[in-house]
C-alpha cells in the first residue's frame, strides 16, 4: 500500500471524519452561507454507535418473531 502524500496521522484523520459526520448529523452552514439541513441517516449512524444501549437496531430472533398469516375470519373469506 502506498503512503498517502498528505501524511496525516490516522488518529487526526479519524477526528476529521468524526467531526464531518457530526456536522452532517446536526446540519451546518457551508462556506458560502448556504444552510445544509441535518441528515437523518448520519444522525442514526452516530446514535447507533455512540449510544447503542438506546439506539442500536435489535433483530428479533426467528423463534420470537410474530407469526404472519391470516386470521380465522380472513381464511373464511
């Protein structure tokens, strides 16, 4: 793998990406003064990773999934 020309340390680059993700999640004003609205997907990603106890999507185990089908009344129709 070739080294990057800018030679920015990974931890600094990680901080830059984290800052950019947070800006997208909450919205910001760009250099020209244009307002960029919050991005729901960025906010969800941020919360799912920063507060997984409250925001992590949980899969329902197959044995606990509600059975999908027709009711007895629907079957009679």
